[in-house]
């Protein structure tokens, strides 16, 4: 029975139609809400994973974390990733969860295969059906796909380079992979690609740093050998003269009988020369092997005098004149006499090497504003202006093959250790001056 249309009441037949539309709208809203909640959950999951991956720099740990995420989020019981090996030109090194690794250890794909090209061009996950459709007529590229029994494959791509491929089996539930699953997997693979690229960059940087350190060790070892050769030559030069005298007198004593007074005089000379050799060796050993307990009050005047005594023979042989001027009341400094002797010896040897016969070295020791200043000046050729800022750098030398390049760098380090400064400049009238400033003992170090 129908109601009177003029009464304004609806027909009974209209009521189900309105309810169905409302239910349909409600169903659509519920489905939209479900998909939005899933997207929010996926994005939050990707965010947390990205935050976790950013702290990892080990490729194996990164891949292991992603495989575990796939098992938990994609509803599968196994997962496998093949990583690109640029050296061999293959996708190899399988990593897996839920799969016997021994069964897939020999699986690999050539980077030149059509399979790889398809993933690089598409840049997104592909189902097994989609992939086989794209590979129609190129069955040779199937390779090991049949063995994998996968349902979904996703590429790891960075700057159009394939870093790897992820393979997932069918879902445990038997359901298909939804668009939301594929979208989530795409985001996950993007994050993993960035993380792996960062890991590779870190590994290459670490390898380069280790190679640099090894090279530096070899250079230092080489310089040490050069310095050892220089030391050996110095010892040979210092000892050669007294040895020659000893040899001559022993020869005389062996071929002729001498009056007792002459004989005794010769023996006395021999003893003095032996004592001289012992003194040279002792000074050189003290210089190159300073004692452990070496910090204490240091009299700069005494250290300079001992250094000059050590070099007296070499300087006189080279016809180098040394002028020493010392201010009264020079205060002591706190430091190592042996280390400072090494600095002074190096500066004197440098001047000697560049000075011609008749050259002059002037040493000036002054008291200056709570500090002690020592200047080593010579009248040699000086230092090229463009090299003045490099002479204290390790391995830099102007002596060619004869220089180790460590002398002035070591001097710089020793003076810094004493809280002092060392600098070099050219003199107006020619030659160079090295200025060392050391804090006096009564100043705070």
C-alpha cells in the first residue's frame, strides 16, 4: 500500500535505497580510514627504520636489519638480497633470512643482463608476473629466477646504479601483495639504498685512511733509515781522525824501537785519542738517546756550550767561525736539556751545510720579558722567500737527497713541547736567522 504523495510521507520502498547508500559511504570512509592508518603506520615504520639505519655503517648489519623488517612487515617467512659486485660485474653475495644460504650461494646475475636493465629503468618493485611479462622473448635472462620461487622483487638503486635486488616469496596468508605493500617496500628500499651507499663511502674512506697511514709509516721508516745513515756518517766522520792517528802511532811502535820517553809520549797520545773517541760516542749517544727523566732546570748557556763542543771539530774543519754573545743573568727554563741540544745542533748543522769556508754563525742569548730568546744567525745564502712558510713542515727539505726533511719539523715540535716558539727570517745583509723564545722558569708553563 502506498501513502498519499500529497501527505509528504516517504514511500516504504525508498527507505532501503537510502540505507544502502549510507552504508556504502560508511564502507568507503572505513576503507579510506584503514588505508590512511596503514600509510601512517608504514611511514612511521620507515621513519624509525631510517633513523636506525643512519647510525649503521656496516653493510651486513644494514642488510640484516632490512631482511628482519621485511619478515615482520610484509607477512613473509623468508627474504633474500643479492648485492652488486662492480669488480666482477655480477649481482652476487646473497644475504637471506628463512632460507638455507648454502642452496643459494651460487646464484648470480650479470649486470649486463636484461633483467638488471628492466629494474634500473622501472626503478620500483615488480611482481614475478610483471617481470616475466617484461622479459618475454628474453628467456635467457631468466637465469636463476626459477630457483628463487619469488613473488615480488625490489631494486636498490642509487643514481641509476643498481646496488642490489630484494626477493620476497608469496605471503604466508596466501593473499596478494597490495599497492600499500609495494609502496612501503619502495620507501624501504630507497632508505636502504642511501644507507648502503653511505656505508660504501665510509668503507672506501676508511680503506683510504688506512692506506694513507700505512704510507706515512713507510715514509717515516724511510726517513728514520735516512736519519740513521746520516748519524752513522757523522759518527764515522768524527771518529775517523782519531782512528787515523791511533793507526799511525801503532804502526810506528810496531816497526821501530823507540827511546822510553818517546815511547811513553806515544802511548799517552794513543790514550788521549781513545778517550776522545769514547767522548764522541758518549756525546752522540746522549744526544740521540736522552734519558727518561729529562725535565728539570735547564741552563741555556751550558746547553749551547755543550752543543758547540760537540761540533767544534766539524766547524773548524769547515772553517766556520762561531760568535757567542750572552746577556748577564740569563734565568733557567724548565724543560729537557737533551731535547734542546738536539734543536741547537740541528740549527748549527744546517748553517754549516750552507755556509762557505770563512762563514760566520752568530749565537745571541738574551733575557726578554720573562723569557729567554736564542738567535742563530749566519751570513749564508738565506732561505728563498717562497719556502719560508714550509721549512718546518715534515719531509720538506732544501738539501735534496742529502736531507731527511725531518730536522726542522722535529725542532718545531720540541720547542712547542717547551711552550715556546721558533721562527725563521732572512737578514737584510744576507743569511738567515732562527729565533727561539722559551718561557723562563718563574713563568707559568
